[in-house]
């Protein structure tokens, strides 16, 4: 059975990787250009520091996306898991009626409009290994949350 949700995520991830690669190269070039003015002023040194930090963040995002891509590629060929485990698309319904849908992954990254939950998060820990229809309970800060696994795709 084709895992359409993972196929959709893989396609979107390919786009995001392309953007991240361009951004990482651009910010590195900017950092290199900013470093040429270090001897001229404190302001130039501050600009170089900022550009260097921006380049580092861009490369870190690129690496996170590459790890996520590898995790997804490995999971795309397998069958849909019977329990919540990386990598699957999961839907949960909280007792207060809220519905949350997300990809359950080990290596999360920020992609606008896509939600990721890892097994290390409070919710992820509570639902890991559970089947559709099973209940979960977890605490986040001083609040308790409960609900049911609505679906696993």
C-alpha cells in the first residue's frame, strides 16, 4: 500500500531542501564578505558576527532537513505501522474536542504548515506504541491532557 501522506511529505521536503541549500550557500557567502571588513570598525565586526551566526543557523536547518529526509526515505517503502511509531502520520482527538494531526518522527525540522511530533516530546512519549482507538494521557507543565488516537496513516 502506498503511503500517500509520506509521499506528500517527501515531495514538500525536496522543495524545502532546495531552498535550505540555496540559503546556506547565500548566508555563507554573506558571512565571508562581512568578515573582510573586520579591521575597519566594531560595527563591521558585529555585522560579521551576525552573518556568521545566520550562516550557522542555515547550515543547521539544512542538516536537520537532511536527517528528516533520510528517516522518511527509509520509512516510505514499509507498510503503515499498526501502532504510533516513527515515521507515520497520526491524528489524535483530545477530550476537549480538539483534533491534532502530525507526522510522528525522530528527526523533526521546521517546515511551515507541517506539524511534527517526536517520541521525546510529552505528547510523543504518551502516544508512542499505541494503536488507533487507544487512549493516552500526559502532562505538560501543570496541565494534564488526555485523548484518543484517531488514526495512523
